[in-house]
C-alpha cells in the first residue's frame, strides 16, 4: 500500500491474497505476492510520481506487454488459478 501511495498518490486497501511466486535476483530469493486491491471511490486519476504513463488493460493484453519475468510468472499463476 505504501508503494501505491508513493508512486500514484492513491490510498488503496489490500484485499485477499490471490497468489504468490518465488524468484531469485542477483543471488537473493524473493516472494512476489498478488492481492486484490480496493480503489478509492469515484474517478481514479493517479498522480504519476515515478512513471510517465499508466493505463488500465484487460488480462489478454498483458502477455504482449514488456514486463519483468517475475511479474509475468505471477500473471501466469493468476491465470492458472482462474483469477484473471
């Protein structure tokens, strides 16, 4: 939630945990978690503090996007679980 606030200015609430995957980077092991997110009510217009653009996409668009391998693995796990 802190990262969302820092990067977008949005106050969100984390819902249920949806999935997790493990990965290694530079010899360290990490766990990447996906949670359902509750956005503030009303129009959502993030303040772009660390990125130069944002957009909502449908799940079928994600495989064609340039994302890091760990995010792609998490997306595939979500897809396998039927979440997306």
